[in-house]
C-alpha cells in the first residue's frame, strides 16, 4: 500500500506545536492583518504579471510597429502607427494550414497522453506493479538524454515504422516523449489523495477500476488539468521532431512554419512577432477551457463526503 | 488490502484488481515510451564506445574504442569546464524556478479580484515558442536597443550600452532569467493544482488551532505537497540541465565558447564535428549527472522506500 | 518477440490514428497512377535517358518494398527537392514557378519542393544521410558540398560540367578532381558605403587597407558615427583579409593540408581586423553579419563589408538611404589583391537517391540562364554561371555591378575538404578573434592557436 500523508496526521502536528501561541490576540487583530495581506497579495500579483507579461507585450507591440521603429536606439514604447497588415500577411503565408495540423496533433496527443499517463500514474501511485521501482526509473531516465543526439536513431526507427512525413508519426513521437513526465506528475497528485476515500468505494462494492475512474480521477482534477496543460504546451511547441520527421509543407506544424520568416538574406522580425502572438492564442483558449478544473474547490467537498 | 468475505466471484475480481489491472494500466504507457525511445538510447550507449563519423552511420561500420570517448570528454579542459558550468548554472536555475514557482502558486492560491487573469498571465511565458521567447529577450538585453539597459539607465544606474553577452557571467545571468521565466509557470501551475487538492478543512483546522501562516505552510501545506514538490524538482532539474534553445539563440555558446553548456557541446560534437562517438559519450555523461542528482534529491527527501 | 509485439501495438495505434491524420493516403494513389504516365517524358527534354531512371525506379521500389517510404522513389518520377528557406515570399514564388514549369515540360514528373530552414539545414542533411532517407536534389551551401561529398553522401557529377560556371564556385564543390556541386547562385562581399558621409568628411572611397584606416580616422574625427564596424562572428569578412595580406589559409601538399595562419600574413590579417574594431561597441564581439547590416541600415556606420543581399535588405528597411549609398570593390591589401570569399549554393544529388537522371534534368532546367537570373536577382545574389551573371540585371545596375565584378574577378574559396566544414562548425576563426577582441589573448597567440586547430581539423 502506498504511503501517503493522511490529512489528520499532518493537521495534528501544528496543533501540537502551537499550543503555547496566544491565538486569541491574533484573532482580534485579524481584520487589520487581512487588509495588509490583501494589499501584499495584490502588489505581488502586479509584480508577477509585469514580469510574466512584459516580454509578450513587447512582442505584441513589435508586431504592430512600422519596420523603421523595430530597431531603434531608444526603445519605441508605443508605435507611431499601427501596422495590423502583418497579421494578414502571416495568415496568408500558410498559417491556417499549419494551425490545423498543429491542432490535430496537439489535441490528439493531449487526449491520448492524459488517458495513458493517468492509468499508469494511478497504477504506480496506488498498486503493486511488478518491478515498479525500476519501471518508474526507466520512464524518468528516458528524459535524461539530450534529444539532439538521439535524433538520427529516432529518424531510423520512424522510417522503419513508416511514420515519416505524416502526422501520425508526430503524434506517436510526442506521446512517447510527453507521457513519461505526465506519468510522474500525475503519480505525484494521486499519491496526495487520501486512500480512505477509495477504500470507502471498495467497501461500497465498486471494483478497483470503478473506484479509480469515478472517485480518484475526479479528485485529481487539478492535477489532470495541470498535466494536460503540460502535454498540450509540449506538443504545441515542439520543433525539432516536426522539422526532422515531416518535410512535406502541407503537413507542417506551426513551430516549423515560424521558421519560414528566417531566411538566408533577411529575417522578418515583425512577421515573427506577429506569428508568435497568433501562436500563443490557442494555448490561452485551451487554458481558459481548463482553468475551472485547475482551481475549483469541489475537491475539498469530495474529501469531506 | 481490505479484508472481505470470500465468495468465488469476489476472489477472482480481487486477483484481477491486484495482479492484472496494474499491468494492464501500465502497459500502454510503457509500450509507447520504450517502443520508440528504447532503441535510440541503446544505440547512443553503443556509439559512445565507438569511433563513429557520418560515414560509419551510413555504412554501419565503426571501430570499438573502449572508454576513449569518455576519457576524452573528461580530460579535455574545455569539456571539464562545460560540465562544471552546466552543474552550477542548472542548479541555480532550478532554485530560481522553484522559488518563483512556489511564490506564484501560493499567491494564486489566495482569493483576490482578477485571479484568473493573473493565472493566465503567469501561464503565458510557458506558452510562447521557446525560440521566439529567446529572440525577444535577446532584444530586451541588447546593449543599445534593449529595454533592460534603457530602463536600468533611467533608474539612474550606469547601464548605458552595457554589453550583456560579451562575458560569461552577465550572459549566464541573462540566459538564466529567460530559462526561469519560461519554466516557472509550469511549477506554479502544478503547485497551484497541488494546493487546490489540499482539503480546506485541514488548513482550517490548523488555523483554528492557532497556527501562524508560516507554521501552516511549514507543517501542513508543505508535507502534503511533498509528492508533487519532489516530482517538480526532479523535472525542473532535468529540463534546466538540458537547456539548449535559450543558450543557442542568445549566445550560441560564445564568445569563444565561454557560455557553452553540456547540451550545446554535445550538439556541436555530434552535428558540426560529426563525431558521433564523442557526442554520444557526452550524452551519457549528461544522463549520469542527471541520474546522480535525481537520486540525491530522492534520498534527501527520504523517499527511498517509495522508489 | 517482445519487440514484435511492441511494434504490432504501435502499428495498431498508428492505424487508429490515421483517421485523424487525414490526407496521408495520397501517396498510394500516386503509385497506382504511375504506370500510365511512363511514356510521357520521352518526347520532352531528354530523349535517351528518360526510360532508364524509370525502369530503375520500378525495380528498386519492387525490391525494397519498404512500407516506410510514403514519398519514396516514386515509380514515375517524383522528385524530392530541398531548397533552403529564403525567408521571403517572392523568392519562394520564383522557385515554385520554375519547378512548375519543369513539371509542365515533363509530363508525369512531380517535383516535391521542401523548404528547409537555413539555421537547421546542416543538421537536416546530417540526419537525412545518417538516417538513410535523402532527397533527390538539394540546394547546399557551397562550403558544405565538399564536406558531405567526402563523407560519401553525395553523387559525383559524371562527365563534363561545361565551362560556363564561375570558376571559384566549381572549385568549392570539387574534391580530389571530382565535381559534386552545380553552382546555382553566389555572392561576394564588397565595400558598401554612405556617399553622403564620405563626402561630408571629405574622403575618397578607400582603395587600399591604408586608405580604409585613414579614411576611418578622418570620418571618426569629423562625424559622430562609426566609420566601419566589425563583428566577432563574421568569418567571411575576417578570413579574406588573409588572402589580401598575401597569405592563404592552407595549401594541399603531399596529402596533407599545410596551414599558413601562424605567419606574417596571418598575423597582419588579424591585426588589421583588430584595428578596424576600434569603432565597434563592446557587444560587437558577439555580433554577426546581420548585426553589421542592421547597424549600417540604422545609420550607425559609414561603411561595411557586405553583399548584394545586404544592400537589398538595407534599402528595403531604410528607404531614406536610397541615393546615399555606394558600392566599391574591397580595398587592396599588402598582398596586392582584393579577393573575397565566393559564397552561395550548389545543387547536389545524393548517392542514395534512385532518381539520378531525372535529378540532373531538373538541375539543368533550374540552371538555364533565364531561370537562374530571375531567381538570383530576386534573392539579391548573382547566378553561378557566367552567362547567368550577364543575364542578371545586377551587372547593368550601376549600384550593384561592383558585386558582380567582385565575384567574377576577385573571389576565391576556402579549402574544399570535409575538414573545412568542421572548421566552420567549430567556429575556429570566430573563437580566436573573439578572444582577441575581448582582450583575453594577443594577436600572435590567437594566430598560433587558430593555425594549430585548423591544421588538426583539416587533416583529421
């Protein structure tokens, strides 16, 4: 049986350690402190947002600047005129086809990857898989090699499986490189869920699979959402495989299409930036689709019940 | 396992649940992973003991040279320095990523207006194509056109025309900022998910018992986050030690190789020098370093019974 | 047995996924149609060889029966062609049109054009050759041709190549007397300068090394912009100085490459580069040719070393410089010459390709002077054939014509050997000069170090 930290034990520890602290006085000053806390939170949030978003904002502003204002000695913070035309040009240059390819690959990988990884992650967290320790290490070890060195043997494997120059090949290769990490992420989350909830379901007559599917999986909702975002972004961003395994322009994915703005004689910075803005949008949509799962409070309720 | 009354159907089911189901659940993942990556890894290991150029890849002929590729990797002063630099730089990036990720997660776990927006903002750096992100940051660190020097100078510091990428320390600092910027969102989002999985009543109970915010974090939240935290540290280590794109775009390993990290050196030996033997040996070295670091982490967190 | 089961599961998964893949089955239709069209090319361009490649391809496809090659060797003449990503829609359109014209002239031939990003091209060639699936024709950077030829990846050119090609470009694709690359287009770097600033400072266009230095001093004294700038990562500006100083990188004698960088001329070349660096900012240690161009375009420098493609990019990004720029041959060095590096692209075919004949036909078509001139003009380069250069508008354009003269009359190439690919990949010259520019070593030490490393790489 996997050892997890039962909530009762850990809740008990601080209780024992803080018996001496004068709780009453604290509670009296609570509202004042809450206000300070709220202000600190908001200040932290502003700092965090600036750090995260500024480079993207810069990217966006660059994408609408006239060419002459892109490289200037004093940064031009606000363009003198807005060049939306770059977005039209980017879309004309095959963005749509690449977008469709990217969506097909990424969504398939996310869907299959999460199911496969959730099953394995659950098994590794909660059951006695033969050779468990070794399998887990093997799974992790596959991530410890620099991919550049493996690309030629991988190319040969893909060739002999008939997976070159098609999207299926990309799906399969992305699955094999994202599931190891997704398994580890999900296993961590499954181990954090109290066993007694599951045991209660068994006592009620559920099979192990049913208990996993109906009780444990929903409770791991935030973890599954986090792993899904991870897999989605990994597949969405992948460049080296997409370039090496698929040469046919009609089956290019977005990261490869982005390279068409970098040429021998010139680089179209404005185009790259406009492309990158469009590139990040689907990730935003995917996140908005999942964010309620990521942060919902339903879990706590389930534990109480 | 829970003791149950013995009926024939039940015991078959129990055997299925304990013996067969785990294997069934794990098999698809193992097939996918080892089916594709297994052979390339074995091939890399094999090549690391051989003298192999591009011609030997096409003809299949190469000479066994024992450990001489490893000896070369460990005796070359430049490569030794690269290994050391990778270790230090990687560890600092992990510390930066984890600290910032944890801070962001704790912040996002508090209720405040606009939280979804802030969570989304935190996620964005991760969503950006790595090469494009490194390009934008390289611009921002440009000595004359860059936003960083411009704003530091406006703050009254003497950063006018400061060249970030000319000597290794400032260059690694700039690269590190970009690496942390792109990898902390994953840590933040995962820890946030972990925090959300902690039942509210546990925290409430501690609060009612009079535990301060720090004590709640130290004694309630952290222990419950431990499994997730361990995984994130291991994964961050793997990523940050293998950093490639950001270095490649921002300095290319220069000037004069002073900002080369192990993944760049590996790439250079294999793809520009076409010395696949030495390249493979460096890859194995990377693997060994990561394996050792991972085991140390797991030991430190005293999880050996779990692994 | 285990492995076979793994493969079976993977295959099943692959089948299942094909539904999402869409369009993946198109290749089967190609193969089915193929036999009908077999006669078609006979009447067209190449009367004799037309059947031989086809029959060869048929047998090959039958023998190999590899399921792994969806686009492979097409029974009827599907030609896979890699072109380097031009980063410019107009250039790509020219290539697309020319290939379409070739298809039109040769019934039953399909050209599958695949654009490969420059930054990844070398790796992609390595992977394709090492992984055993190569294109039939590819555009290849002239300094890589000898490298991949010597490593056995490329098919030698049989018979005469014809005398029309620019000589230095043929040389760079020739290993041990055998040619591997058809010169497609090329460019040579010359001196690009601001007419207005030179006039303002009252200096003539420099014709010698000394002229250039003294003109720079004058410009620096009378204006506040840099007279000329250098970059740490700009091999094609640095190495030609060695020729101009009267030296050479290396010569082939008795089966070994004798390097000549640790010499009077080598040290003079490095020292001259350092002298020119006086007006470059600290960050220039990490610059490359693009930074040089962008600074010039921004009005930060009065002169630069660059090619026609640079000038085209400058004029399109900074239209206000129109009429204020001029081009001259590179200044003559103490060695009495003003030679520069002729860089560009070859067309090559691969040893593993089974479409050699058709590939050669395609290359011949691409190299017809009209086709090559249109392409090179659009790209800002010059054609690789003398007749092409004549057909190109660049030789008539007053502004651009010095580039043509520089290429045809004053250009050379680096040692044509696999080792040079390693030198470029290793960035031997770049690392050496960067250390000098950083101040961490002296010119003499750098010359000795570069010499020793180049010698090792060329002779390994």
